[in-house]
C-alpha cells in the first residue's frame, strides 16, 4: 500500500493561502503518481502555528462545510484517496476551541474525527483538551481495492505532542500487551526549540530534536506497525506571553517527514532541517500478526526519555488551563466563536451590558424627574 505525507510551509493566519498552496503541491504530485491511497497533511494546516489569541481568528465551524474540511474533501474525491489533516475547530455548542483531526474518505465522507487530548505547553492557553478515542476504523478496501469489503482497518491518530505521551500511546495497546491498530498517523506542527541558557540549554535542545527526528522509528519499533510522521518546514515566529511578558520567538520548522515500516525501518524520508516542500511517498504493509508491545513510561509520562525543559511543559499547561478559563479570556473566545454564528458579540455579555445600560438610564431618569 502506498501512503504519502505532505511537507509544507504554512503561514500563520492565512487560511486561504495555506489551503491553496497545499492544493498546488498535491496536484503537482498526482500528475505523475496515481498509486498513493492515503495522504497525511501537517497539524494546523490552514491556520499555521500562532501561539496567541489570533489563532481564534482562523477558527472554523464543526460542520462539514468549513474551509479545511471542504478542501480535504475535494482532494479525497478528486484522487479517490483517504486524506487527513487537523484544523482549529470552534465548537459552537460548548464555546470551546479544539485542535481537531479529520480523516476524509474517497467518497467525500468523514471517516472520523480526533480532538487533541492534551494541548502542549503554550497551546493550552488557546485550545481546550478533549478526551476521546484516538482510533478511526475505515474499510480496508479504501486503501487496498483488492481487500474484502467487510474488512476494517484500525487507524491510530496521535497529534504532535501526543506521540510522546504514554497515556495516549497506551490506548493503542490492549490488556494482553498487543497493539490494536494497523497504522499510526502522526501530524505535527513542531518548530525547533530556541536555545536559552536558562530555560532550554543547547544540549537539551539537541536531545529533544534527536527524539523528534526519530519519533516515527521509535513508535514503529514499539508498536510494530507502520507510522507516518508529518511536520512542517520553513520559518516560524510567534509572540508568546510568558508570565505576563510578551516575547517574540523566532525559529523554524525542521521538516523531516518520515514513513516508517512495522519493523522501524525508514521507508522514505525528507532530509531533516532542510527547507523543501512536496509529497513523500512510501510503500508499507499492514501487520499480519500482532506482536507483544513493551511500552516504557519515563519521568513526566513520556514513552522516551525527554530533557527536563520538555518535562516542564506541564507547568505551562497548568498556567494555560487557568488562563483559558478566565472570565475575560472566555468572553474574548466566545466573541470569536460567535463571529462564526454571525453574532456581533457574545450574547450573554451583550444582553447583560444592555440590561445594565437600560436599567441605569431608567433609574437615572426617574431620579432626575423626582428631584
């Protein structure tokens, strides 16, 4: 089975540009390749990776007519393939923002959704967590036309940081220590850390980058299944709010998209830290039998040893959790979501303001009249 991964440079806040650019890269690829059956795009394909409230401006509705879903649907139907990507989802039923993965079938039908369960570090300021399954079942015939129509393929999805977390990966292992999925899709939006002698020393940056570049092989060797790792390429910058102080961080995405087989061998890979775009294709076979999984748990809840700056992500996540649920943040987030509904501002707050204003006006008028 041929699978593909799309390595792209995405611009923050430019949804239309990012989707059209992805379309051009994909169309160029399919001019010469008609055998690819599955295509994985990077995390937050359309929005970019803006770690500020500006990311809410790129929020899309939960329905099937949002820009990102419309885009991957058109690609899936045109090339008769399975396509997956994540986007900024605004759930108007609970007024929360999620990082949501959608897998689209060749008939233009949504095969499944997975919301990121643990937004990493500063992401937690702007995204809500969501505990749900990370497995999507699809007909095997979508990827292998000769397969029996009744056969199902279990696709695991781990979004970026989740690939390193024991609590996420253990969902793919049953009580008999056997892997329960056939392939793992790993969309990332992970820029390189910026060395800092206090918060992220150079030696720890290098240790983290090493783990990032070999995450596909690590997971393949652990779960004994093929893994598709997709990360972005190109420059990256964002304004981070650190303990109330705004700082501009400048870095880059390392690329290095990788397709790894069930034995942990690299089938194909873009050169890490090299600026290049395109579609990487590799042939993988689904496992015919389940092998025993030995899943280690290291300090901080990771499946591999991580440097201490990464282990401290949970501190930023706790701070982000508080920030996300602050009344003032909730109002701004609700206003952003209500723009998708066509409302000018949050109804509860709008009505309250109007009630207070009208009541104050009436009281003032009565007081002046009786004076």
